[in-house]
C-alpha cells in the first residue's frame, strides 16, 4: 500500500467513522504503524474539531477506512462533506483503502450488515468504483448466498473477497488481487455465478 503512495514517507490518514470513532480502534491503528516510516494521523467526525475535513484529506497520500457500520459512515461523511473530499483526493492520486466497511464504501453498492444481522443490500456507496462488493466472503457463511440473491434482484455485479485479501484498482479498473494467505480467494460474481480470480501471494 505504501509503495503506491506519492511520497517515500507517506502521510497516512485513518478514518474510523464506521466504528463511531472508537478509541480502541485508534489505538490499534497507531500500534500497527509503530516503527513504520510514515506520518500517521486520524480524523474524527463524531467529536469534530475545528479542522476542515476536506483540507485534512487533501494533504494525505493514503487514506485508510476502518470497519463498522457502512450506512452510518456514509451518512456522516455526507453530512460533513467527506464524500466530496474523498472524490477529490481520488482524482488527485491519493491511495484510498480499507477493510470491511472501508472496502465496500468505494463501490456503487454491496452486501452489508448495516441494517440487519441477516445481511442485505447497500445501494448508495460512493461509486468511485463501478459495480458492487462483498467483504468477509469466507468468514460469514451467508455472504455468498445473499450476494447472489441481491445480484439476481438488480444489485450490480461485483467482486467478493475473503478476509485478508486485497484488490488493487487503478483508474477504476481491477489490476490485481493479493493476499498473504495461501488460501485467500477472490471472485467476480454476476447473474451467472462466481468466477474465481487469480490471487498473488505476498511473501
């Protein structure tokens, strides 16, 4: 991820909005980056400071979005103009990444537990990437069935990733899929079913 950034020592911003800006999530972010040659910071929206979120986001090389409730996160982002700031950052070449809610949010829609533990469709993602997405494809057994059902009901076709698997998009197109897991899987899913993607193993 850092190798894709514009600077050798990237400025890395964490957005913990989906978890309600929980303090323990912030602690985990800074702990994981301890000793990494980067300049980390975070942006809180539930206890917003006087900082301009758009200015903070524009100054970053990498934006990392954490997991949690995707629908709540998108609503808060739109209230504070973060959605527009992320679009501008994307156009300027900032690396946008994340997991769970932070994977789903970049697409037009996808599968979420934001509304019910039984899973359902989210149809108002940021749309920076075309199609839909489904994280946690291997760790929640109902994901595959719900994704197939919702695509049949009109959700755009999309990508499904096991936990610990990352998909790299450049200029809106899928470039490769990587994982440190030898058994990590990724699929393109449409009305005809799943098509397994090649996954490059990270050393």
